C-alpha cells in the first residue's frame, strides 16, 4: 500500500465516519423534536405551576399572619389569667382575714 492509496483510504474512512455522525445527528434531532402542541402543553403547565406557587405563597403569608394573631391573643389571655389569679388570691387572703376577724370578735 503506497502513500496515495493510504491517503485515499483514510479520506474514505473519515468521510464514512462523518456521514454516519451526520446521519445519527439527523435521527436524534428528528425523533427528539418538540411539536407545537407539546410546547403549548408545556406553556400551560408552566402557567399552572406559577399560579400554584402564588397560591402557596399567599397561603403561607395568611398562615403566618394568623399564627401571629393567635400568639398575640394567647399572650393577652395568659396575662388576663395571671391578673385574675392574682385577684382571686388576694380575695381569698382577704376572706381568710375577715373570717379570722369575725372569729376573734365572736370568741371575745
């Protein structure tokens, strides 16, 4: 095999490799092409996903505001309970003092 035959054989092999690569690319491109209907479907799904995310964000914001409101109401109720318990304790102490006073007067 002389130099000219070697160059021609190498050229043919490279041309065949190029042709096979181009044909494989064409097949992949042909079978993986996205149609207009599929693009419309993807666009619709993206829009629905965006709306769902907005709804989720609104729900999270509502829950956070509701939680803050309920925490505030709970703190207020606990403060009122402490005040009522202190008042009750003072009233019981005063009632005991009055009973003791009445018993001393009755006994004496």
